């Protein structure tokens, strides 16, 4: 009975940690260079 409680708590802790790290904002996104001119759009 005690094994089930320990296993359950460990399982919930792992899932919660994965959820927190999985929903974080990625830091590897680079913002566009402000000195770069925007591309011209073709008008129809």
C-alpha cells in the first residue's frame, strides 16, 4: 500500500516537472534585425 503512494507521488512529480519545462518560453528565438529593410509586397 505504501509503495503505491510513493509511486503515485513520484509519477505526479515527474509529470508536473515535465509540464512546467514543456510550457516554458523558448530562449533560442531571435528577433528580426531592425536595420534590415522590410521586403516589398506586391500589390494586385
